[in-house]
C-alpha cells in the first residue's frame, strides 16, 4: 500500500511539475501559481469552516449528552447503537467532518474567478436605474457575497443536522409517551442553529432584491413592474421578519420557552408564501397583465438600454437606406472602393486548390476552411485568402521517431488575391512555393505551433550535431528534403533524466527515456494549438473560435481574440454563446464556443502565438473594460498595453467573428430602441439561413469584405451580415432584406500602438419595409431558377463534373443591394480541385452570369455597370468551356436572347387579345414560333459543344500525371 501511494503521489506530482515547467517556459508561471493558490486557499477555507462547524456541532452534542436517562425500550436500542459505535466513535467524529469538509472545499474551488474579481474589482462608473449601484456590484460583488452566504447556509444546515442526530443518538432528544423530550443543551443547540440559519436567510432575502435585476422569469430580463412594486418590497419585509424570528430563537434558548419562536416561524412561512408568492401573482395577474404595455414600458426601456450597453451596441450608427431595385447603367461608378475588392475566392471552397497546387508533399496539409485577411501590396491594400502549410501527421510513416522527432513542423504560408483569379479559374497566388516567395517579404516560414500540429515533438540538439528534422523539399519540384534543427525556446527541457521521466509518464511514452534522439539540449513541444495555448495562459477569457495566421514583422503569428464575459449584468438579456455563434461554418472554419449563458461581452484581449517558438503575447485591447482591469491587477505581468503592438501587427488585427455573431443575434430585436415598438415586436429581424446549404436552417455566416458603407469616406475592411424579417419557430421565412450590418474591422493606422478611431464602429442600414428588396434566399432562388443559369450549370455538370456554389456575398452598392456568388467547377478526378468558372450577380430582378465579375455586372446594369472590378484583366481571356459557337457569340447567349424574345412575344400576344387586335396577335404568334425555333437550335449547339468539351477534357485527364 505504501508503494502504491508513493507511485500515485509521484504520478500526480509529475503532472503538476510538468505544468510548472510549461508555464515557466512561456513566462506565465504567475497565472498557474495564483490560480492554484486561490483554489487551494478556497479549498482550505471551506474545508476548515465546514469541518470545524460539523466537528464542534457533533462534539457539543456528545459532551452535553444526558448522563442518566430513563429506561425504555427505545433507549435500550439507542444504547446498543452507542455500544456498537463506541470503538469507532473518535474516528467518526473526525472522519465525518473531514469528508464533508472535503466535499465543501472541492465545490468552493470553482469560485476562484469570482473571488479574485471581488478582491480586485474596478467600478464601471455607471449605475443601475433601480438601486443606483455601480454595475461592478452586480458583476463582481454580488456573486461573491451570494457564494459566501450560500456556503454558510450549507454549513449551518449540515452541521445542524449532524448535531441533531448526535443529540438523538445520545438521548439529548428523545421520544416519550408524553411527547418529545429536549434537553437544555439540545434546546440551546437548536436555537443557535435556527437563529444562524434565519440570519443567513435574511441576508439571502436582502440579496434577492438585487438579483431581481438579473431575473429571466418575465417576458423581458430584469426587474419589471411586479418585481419593483411587489417582489423587492416583500423581500425586504421577509429579511426583517427573519431577523426578528432569529432573535426569538435566541430568547427561547435563554428562557426555555418555544412558543414564541414557533409562532414566529409559522408566521414567517405564511408571510413568505403570501408576500413572496401570492401577492406578486395577484399584482401580475390583475394589475399588470390588463395594462402591460403601459406599466412595463419603463422597465422594457431599461432592458433595451442596458442590453445594448452590455453587448457594445449602444453606439451603433443607424443609417436609413432607401434601397432601389432598379439596375441602371453606370450605377456602380461611385462604388469603385467596394467593387474592386469584391471577393471571388471563397476561402471555404478553395482549400483543395491550395492543396493540389501548393502542398508538394504528403506530409503537408491545408485546413478545410481558409482565412481572409488583407495585405498592402505596393501601396494597394488587397483582401487576401491565406493559409498555413501545416504538418499532416497522417502522411508520415508510422513510428515514434518519425512522428515525434523527424517530422515536427509545417512550412510557410500560401496567400492568394481575393478579388481575382487566373483566367483559367485557379487562385492568383501572391505568396507561394517552397522556398516561400512572393509579396510578403522575408519571414521565418517554419510552423511548429499550429492547428494541426502533433500532440508532442522532441526538438533541439547541440550546435555541432547533424540536423535530423525533415524541414522541407529542396524546391517545390525536388524529391530531396532538407533537414533542420529547432533553435528557438519553444518548450520545457527534457535534457535531464528527471524531466524525461516526468514527460514519459505524462505522455505514456517510454521512448522519451530510451531514445538516443533525446539529448541534453532537447525540448518537448506540446499544447501547440494557438487557441489552447491562449486558453491556458488566460483561463479567465472566453477564446474566439477562429485563430487566424498573419505574417507579422518577419514571423508567422496566430492572432486570437479573447473575451471577458459575465452573466450578471443588470437588465441585460442573456445569450447562449454556443447557439448564438453557430452557423454553417462552425466546426470547420471556427470551433464551437461553450454553451455558457452570458449577458455581457467585451473583446478585451488580442493575443498572438508565434508559429515558430509558440511564445504567447497578450495585449490589453479594451483597456477601458473594468473586468479586464481587474484581471490586470490579478496578473500584472501577463498583459501588455496595446500601445506596444507594432504597426504591422495592428494592420492585421480584425473585428472578431464570435462577438459579431452575438451582437447580430441581439440586434435582430434590439435595433428597436422604442419600448412600445419593442413590446409589440412589430419590427423584429432574423439572421437568414445560409442559402448555399440545401434544406438547412443553419445561419449564414458573416463575411469579411472591404466595402464602403453609405456615409463612409472610403472603403474599409469590414465584417458584414444581412437581416430578414423575424422567422418564428417552425415558421416560413419571408426572405426580403430589412437590414444590413457592417462592423469596421480594420484597426491599423500605419503607426505602432495606435488604434484606428473607426475600428469597431457598427453601421446598420435600415431598409424600408414597403420595398421588397430581395434577401439572400431570394437571390439564391433567382440564381437557381433562372433558365439561362440553370442550363449553363447543367452543361458544366456534364462529364461528371461537380458545380459548387461559393459564398453568397451581400453588398450595399448602386443605391440597392448587390449579391455576388462565385461558381466553381471540380472534375471527378482523384487529384481534381475546384476552379472558378462563372460569377453570378443579382440586383433587384436582374441576374447576371458570366465568366468574370465585370461581364456579369455589365449584363445586369444595362451593358455598362460603371464598376471597377479586380478581374477586369480576365475579360476576354477566359478559356473555352466548350459552349461557344462560331461567330463570336455563345450558344448560351443565343438561348438567353431567344427565351427573352419568346417571353416578350407571349406578352405582346396577350396585350393584342385584350385589345381585340387579332392581326397583332397573329404577328406575335409568328415571333413566338421563331423564338422557340432559335432556342431549340441554341440548345442543340450547346449539347454538341458540351460533348466535344467533355471528350477533350477526358483526353487531357487521361494524359496528365499527378
């Protein structure tokens, strides 16, 4: 047993010691020490209080037991129990308090964050409208005091029960024929327990007054009319009554009479039922409900104002947008800043293209969903699709040495222009290849820390040792690989036998003890996911689901957003993070957030994780956030001011997705700031479902775009989302556009440590409800149902090719709403990848469909949109798709023209019949027949051209290599 205890103890010690090494290497040992010392302090405090109270309660009952008790059959049974317990009595009197104290201490440890926030709290400088208390009281003070009161109540109840059982067991309380006998010591014990419980309950009643401001029991969050006029006053009455009854119990212990406290307790119970339940119900049922709109108006307004404050919505700029549905020639001439940056490269589709064109080795991979950023290329800021070429451990030959010593890292980033592609539909790379080359300059390309890194790697060696790590191919076309040795400070040392033993236990790997690849300079790299590293060094933050890479100051950095959150903000409506942030990309582009309910959120921290050495830097981004200020006091050495951020880093900071998703979910209702309209819910909105997902109700994700919103002086990198009318549960969506939200996502100013004044500005376009501006769903339906588009896509699908609809982008340009969707085609070959072949455009009732965005816009806007697009140079340079016919026109264009003429002829004939002009009707029928014949001929040409194109493609595929 001693050996087993020692082994278990050492295993536990090794885990703690490994954590100490990890935190110390990163420079965040302060976090580990303070968090765990706080946990241990809470455990010790709760253990001592609970164990001591239970022990002294049992001991007091035992030492005051009657020495002489009258004989009875019941007493004889108790005597037998006492005799059986006597050999272990001392053990039980110590063991029971220890066990109960252990449970209490374990439960108390989870309150470490609330405890530290209470002792380091900062005021908001703003007060609630009911009690005039600073918001900090509700976020920091009230939870801690509530925890203390609740804990003490449990101490009183458990120790009271233990004492009463002991009194009963040893005759201090016994049942007799004439009633219940209670000895004087037992009576005093009961009185003390009851008085303590009632005093704590009085404190609970008093605190409940403040808790009403966080109540979710009503139709709106917070203290409503019934709470203010019935619940809060009765809670105060109950608190005073509890104190009075507690005093009666103390008096009864002195005078030995129980009538007064029993009567007082009965009256307290009756008062609690009547005043705490019946009276508020009567007020709600017979006073509030008949006049709810009038009586609740003030409290609904409080809910609106404080919800907007808690979620950072108070300063949203609302812009009336009288959107048109008429597409006039030249309408986009004033929107060059937006149209030139319309992103045609969908980061959630082109991963396979990146892989086929830039992977080079089976031990590399790209994520399924890529990221959108922006880079300054020769003075022109371009939206960019970027990805890290990470290590693919599944592509590595099996074996401990291969998986943990030789293959340790990925290599380089690959970036492509977002607003254009090559004429053949491939990405237009601006950074690519091995060695990496392009517009991003020289940087450290090795990626030891990423989202797909191995669970651990052993790296490092003496200066004179030969390198063993597989670094990269000599070139992209080379079959030879170069070797390297990690020279950073990326993980704890495993250069001594003790550390090797610790990590051999941690990872259950004897190879760490036995391998000759582990030397005196070896380090072990683990916990390598950027989000996971930030979560460990800042456990008080909720971390955004999407960490994205950027080349910053010659290094690849992962940028991670961290939030301070709370569920205790007064009058603010709660949101469940998991449901509010889930959309069609959750689980792919971003990780799911926990199912926590919050009613306050701030993007308090911007964190970076170096992809080479894993170093983590936390920047206090929202330095006015009182919660962050409190954590800065707790961990003063871990957070840097954002003024220390470089200009290059600042240029890649962006508005965080998950915060934006939470905000847009709230704005669906809380864009309404008038209590009466809010009550009637006559202008509620919903986030539309993703129209590119068939038969799915999952929400459309927000998209990063560079656009110029109405009222903006120039285009800005923004995070955007549309709104449609509110959709009830199991209801049918009315997919017209009601609103459009854009957050200014660009923090860069070109100056180190300087944040752009416009960063984070929320601009909300409100569209008139009497104009049926198509929403995303309607735009997608028009694309799908348009005969020209449908026929062309069917042609592209021939030859077993797959047509992939890219993301549907919404853009407020041309005085209305423009929808743009790239269309990709992927052949059936094993090494195939999607290429951009067409662009779909919708504005009002018109649909454009062409090889380039420029051509598609011109189709919609009367032959000349006036737009400047990123793919203008591709016009006329796109390859033959097999559907073109002699004469320079396409069969598809002929078909479109014929169908349009047929529609016009039908209408002309109907008008002629209505006016009784049969001659005109006959002429219209002739036009209709001619149009139908032209349409049939065009379809025949399309079918023939497609067959020839498919045959040509099959021949090309058959002769191609990898």
